[in-house]
């Protein structure tokens, strides 16, 4: 097991960041440490992320060094055993106004449109974290399951898609920031 890097995020937060790559065992460790930290004194918020855990604490009452040591101890103590989760079924529609890039993804990967849909909808996914909002999860195993080559980002802006449409990005990357004025 690799040691995480623990560092301050401003005056009132600590980040515990595991080294890449992101794995399910590492993410289970993040979740277990987050569960423990919920009950620590002076911890105001616990934010599990992708391969990391952020603790927001009271900077007046809390002791950053003591909290750092406690977080390090917790990381060592927790296991990567599966935690209880819940299954969420997400209804999906493919193509047309719901997925204008479906054909391009199929063409790029060498799969038929039907194969892309079957591989995407044909399994269960573990959500590692709710990336940018609760409606934008990052899940494990999509890249391996669906394509042998990642579909690249578009060079041009794509048409807007309907609300609640799903898309996928290259594994574990953040979207580009919009240009000023967009």
C-alpha cells in the first residue's frame, strides 16, 4: 500500500491524496477513512473525492498537526474491504438529440453503434466519486469495458444535449475550462 500525501488546503482544510493510479481498493480506503473522520472533533465537513479525501476543520479549535497524524493513522488502519453500497439504476437513451456523438465514438473505436450501446449498458459500474456535481459521477471500468481506444475530446464545441443526458470522458479527467466569455 502506498503512502498518501497529506497537505493543507488553505487554513481550514487538509487533503489526503493517494498516488495514482485510481483503483477500487484505493477508493474503498478513501471511503473507509471518510467514515471514520465523520466523528472526529473539530472536523466540519468530510469530502471523499477521486483518490483523495478532504477534511474541512475548525481552524480555531482544531489542531492541524494532530489532525494530520490522525488522518495518517486512519489511512493505515482502514481496509480496502468492500463497503455496503446501493444500486442505482439510471435510465439512458442513446443517439439522436440524447447523444449526438454516438456515431463518432463508434467510428473511432471500431465498434458498431449497437456494440457501444451494449457495452455501455451491459454492466454494473462502481461510482468512485460525484465529480463536479452529484449528477456527474466518475465510475470505474468504463474505458476497459467499452473501448479499446479512448475517444478523444472534440476540437469543436458540440451541440447542447438534453438535460439528464449521459456522456463519458476519458477515464478520470476533468473537462476543459470554458474560454472567457463562454
